[in-house]
C-alpha cells in the first residue's frame, strides 16, 4: 500500500513513560491504514493502544519515529491533522444536562459552524444515528448505547475523513455493543477511515478490515482476521464428551487424526484438534469414535478464533508483551506503564 493510498501511517514510533518497569508505552510501533477502511488495534491493557491513538491525534508527543494522518505530518502539521480527525474516547464525552440535540449544536458551534449550520448538522446526525426520537431528551436519560452513538455523532460534526475510536464498547451490554458496531460500519460505508482500539476479539473480528495485534508497544502481527486465523494452522474440530471416563480413549483417537497436538480440557471434557482436510478429518473422527464405542456430546468443525490467534502470538500471556517465537531482549522489562493502564 502506497502512502498516497494510506490515511494513517506510523514508522518506528516510540514513547517511554519512564518508571521502574521501563514503562514502554510504544516500542517501535509501525502502522499503515488504507483510506475508507477499519483497522483494529488489538491488545490487552497496557499494550500501547491508547498511547498510539493519543500520539496520532496529536494529544501526546512521540519520543521518536514519524507518523502522518490524512497526508499531514503529526509532529510538524498538528493543526492540519486536528482539522481532519474525529476522536471518540473510552468514555462518552457528552453533557448530561443538555439534550441530545443541544449537545450536537454545542459541538457544532465549538467547531465554528454558524448557528443555522450547526442546527442543520445536528438534525442530520440525530437522524443518521437513530437518535431523532430522543433528540429533546436530556442525555442523562440515554442508555449506554445511545450515549456512545451520540458521542460518535459529535465526533462527526464536521465530517472528518479519519476517525479514532478508542475502546468504544467498554462496559456496554451486548445490545448496546451491537448498536455501536452498526454505527461504526455505517461510517466506513460512507467513506470514513476508522482506527479502532479494542480488547474484545469479537469486536475486531466483526468490524475490522485489518487487525494489528499489539504487545509491549509494538505490532507483533497484522492482516485480515481470516489471514491471522489461517496463519494459526487451518481448521479445528472441537470434541465434547459427556464425562471424564472417555477422555483418554478419545484423546488417542484424536491424536491419530490431528495435524498437531490435541488440546485437552479435562474440566470441560473437551478436546480441541487442529486438522488438515476438514471434511475428511471430521468424517474419520466420527467413524473412529463410533468404532471405539464413544458417543460425543458435540462434534464441531470450525475455524480458529481470534482469541486463539491472540494467545498464540502473545505466548499465552498477553500481559507479558512477548510474542511467541518473536522474543526480543529489549522487551523483557517493558511492562505496561502506570500512565498507560487504560490501553
């Protein structure tokens, strides 16, 4: 992808907060986000997600490296960057005393829109985010999902080409999360580029065109969700048994068919099996289990999940910040900085 086709770029960006643990907020962060796409920054608390967003949105200076947003250098052209971005933080930044419409009109006026233009834009956004029916209600009476949608609307008051969305569904119930996901996808369909940070693997899977996995302030893997899943080794079969008595016999059958080591969860009576030749492996497993007199509770053929990809890339312990097979001595003391506790 060329720089001309990129809405956001970062190269070797570094930010160190200091402190006894090393405090590496970012430790050689690289990123390239295509125009009109959603890029998901995926990682646990302390991985550097919020630091990356704050630097790219000019709220925080980098120690080293270079970055651009909408074609403008983040360090040297901060004003031009700010004119072209919207930012949705981890918590809804709306005035609860004001109505939904009053909030949007206020944001329009703060962005130097004339009064009439601010009112028109507020009405457009209320309709777009399905909030017109609640426009004259105080925001204090909005549900969590409604507040986040109002927050998204406020960030788009001047139609920025690039939107940063930092953990948009933290603390929301499943219905509210679906509302926010729908709103984000509609923004991208309209041409907005979105950089989304999240701890939720399902959220990244549902929303992101590309995913960048962060650990210890650097990208340890990137690709489409399907590419990352495929890199883990293809398909899997989940075998669930009715009790512990058949576990060893079922594991022996599974080992003959699996393309790698079966994963046995004795507490849940579950065996996970990586396989090649998905349908043939499923038929063979069912046949051999039947011949061994083992009747499973469930037998499911599936793709790897982003959860499994993430645990694999971070060596089973994402908080350590070391990717499996990519250990770097420089990361050994790079625990999350206290200032970066939220992302």
